[in-house]
C-alpha cells in the first residue's frame, strides 16, 4: 500500500520499511550480536526442559 495524502501506512509496510532502513545501515556483525543477545534472553527466561541445547542447535548455531 503506497502512502498518499491522508492514507495511513499499514503496520506491515512500516515494519518492512524499518527493516529495509536497518539493513542498509547495519552489517552482519550487528545482526549476529543482537541474535546472540536474544538467544541468551530466551534461554534465561524459558523453562530449561522445553528449550535445551538441542532446541537451539535445531533453530540456530550453538557451540
């Protein structure tokens, strides 16, 4: 949906545009660091029985 004079942008379009702007101004290192932070936060806040090392191996890179 293109933005016109009195037409609001949809949430999906705003998210897409924000993602595009972020990807233009950040490199791979930025995404790796934030992915690691998110993984650590998820690991700390979830039940260890439901999110063990196998879960993370299946869903991302784990050392």
